[in-house]
């Protein structure tokens, strides 16, 4: 699956976690709890421990870690992973914000832009 083409005008690139208002933090937490309350979509034979939609993302990251963390795939794979996670928050739980990141993650990202 290809990521949609976006320009800087189309999409806010990131939200720094510490910059979120109290209401924005509550909304993000509500959406994450919503994912945790939804049934998993991952196949039970491949991910038997996944108990929720949120667990699907944890299990995918754990089982795909060698591929996700190879030097050639690191940024593209994580960009796609975060995109699909944020998409699930939006489409399955009505989240309107952006995936917040910590300052360390943001500084690492900016090193490679």
C-alpha cells in the first residue's frame, strides 16, 4: 500500500507531545483506549496473543522487528507503521489530532530530513 502524497500544506508533520493541551491529551488517550477495546483484526493463527486492535500494532511491531529495524527499512517502515496506527485511531475511533511524538523522536527524525 502506498502512502498518500501529501504536501506540507496538506498535513501537519507532527505534534510534540508536550505541546498538547489537556483536552488534546485526553482525546488522544480516549482514542488509544478505544483501540484497546476493539477486537483484533490480526489472524489468530499468526498472532494468538492479540486481544485487541491495539495489540495488533504491538504484535506486528514485535514480529516484524528484524525487518522494521534493518538499516534499509528503518524510516520507511516506521513511517508506514505510524501512518497505519494514526489511520486506525482516526477511522476506527474518531481521533481528529495527529500522532504525538516526544522531543527525542523528533530530533532523530530531523537529523535525516
